[in-house]
C-alpha cells in the first residue's frame, strides 16, 4: 500500500536518512526503531510530505507522492513528537479547531469528536482546559486530533516519550485496539524496544541514518539464533573477573554496565558453572546469573555494539 524506495535526506553534508527501503501493508502495525538521531523523524517527515527527500520515492498505491502528495495526505494522520495543542482551549475546542482544518463541519464534526474522545478515554475531561492536563493526557489528545479525519494510516512519532507508565500503557493499548477494531494501519516509531516488541508485526531498525535490520519479530531475533545472552548481576565488579570473562575464548562479547554485565556466547556453550567459579576466584559476590532468550534490545546490541537506551 505504502512504499519508501531508496529514500534519502541530506542536511548539508550529513546523511540524516540513507537509502531507506520500507513497505507498509494495510492493517499492519509497523515499528520503526532507533536511538535518538537515527533518522526516524526525518523519514516520517518525508513520508508525510512535510520535507522533500534529497533522493528516492514515496509510493502510495503504486503512484509517486513526491510531486503530488494529496492522495496520501488525505489518508494519513500524523502524531508529531512535540505536542501540538492550544493550551488555553479545552480538549473539545482543540478538536473542533483541528477538525475544521480537516474540513469537518456541523453534526459530522460533533459526531467525530464524541467518537474520538471516547477512543482516547477523555470524554469526561472534554470541557477542561488542556493546560490542566497531565503529560499523558496531552499525548492522548494529540493522538485524537490526528484521528479526526478517519485516517487509514496513522503515523506516530515516539508518542510515549516523557510520560508516566500508566499513560504509556494506555496509549499502547489504544494503538492495539484501533488496529484491531478499525483495521487502522500504524507506523509507530520508538526508541523503546519493549513497546515495539509488544505492538508491532514487522520492525525496521535504523541507526545513524541507515536501515540496519528489518523483518518480523522472529526473523529479526533469528539474527541472534547462533548466540545467547547471559546477564550477571552483582553489587560491585572486580577487574580480575571482567578481564577473565573477556579473555575467555568461548565468549563472543562482554558489555559492562553499572550493576549488570552482559555476556554473549555461542548457543551451544554452557558457561554457567564457569562464571560462578570465575567469581569465586576473583572473590566477588554475585547476585544473579541469568541465561536470557534474545530480545530486540540484544539484536540492536549485536548489530551496533551499543545499547539502545537514552
Ligand atoms: N532540519 C534539520 N537540519 C539539520 N539537521 C537535521 C535537521 N533535522 C534533523 N537533523 C539531523 O538529522 C539526524 C536525524 O534526526 P531525526 O530527528 O530524524 O532522528 P530521530 O531518529 O527522529 O531522533 P529523535 O528521536 O531524537 O528525533 C540528526 O543528527 C539530526 O540532528
């Protein structure tokens, strides 16, 4: 339905997005994952024709949208990363204002506002001024505004950044529900692995402007099929222990965090007892040693050598 072909954007000499290829089918929830600065917002801006690509194409139902984006604009709703609401207006007044921009009027507009307020769980706060809303409620209203014209495709740019866990959960559940009940197609960008893992059918992972992996959750995790992760926790680390782990010929990679060490080893190797012995030799007390099934976070670590955290 929607396709990005070799889409690229250069800002001066910097490649914000480089040869991005992506497709979105009707009814899918697609995750676009990457750390800050990966190029996600730039990709979305090109997709929604807010900025022009340096190179490449955006194709909707097999037609290029670069020069004539109207058919695509009509069917997408974009939820920007920054909250775009009038703080001194009520929730309902904001919706009425944005609804008019989408050329909705009269009873049609009123009906739509009622429906969307219900979907985002703000019906009982409709008469309240946005200034009095929590961050999570503002985010929900921001999503509601993008849904007023009944878009077939909704594009969400990190909609859960900086909000409390409860609101975050509510937003994730709402996205799932809209997809299931209204067959809404969703492009969801995030730098939270667990969100994308929970929501999405297929995932694209970007880093520094490049697409570094894509596929279904299982396909992406299969990148790690030859490896497994052991996570070791302790109150403090002993250099001798870390050195011994790093020097161990069966270990592929060691990442040292403040309270946790992650060790990547081949799947067939059993290192559990060796780790306990190394800790004893180094006179170090372990809290736990867990063998983990791979997560998307591990995939990112594997592909880039860096953790995908703020
Ligand atoms: N208008 C612009 N002019 C110059 N550089 C830009 C512009 N917009 C984005 N960039 C740069 O392009 C790169 C990609 O930014 P982008 O905002 O697309 O990343 P992102 O993955 O969405 O991250 P974030 O979550 O921080 O927004 C960054 O290095 C950013 O500084």
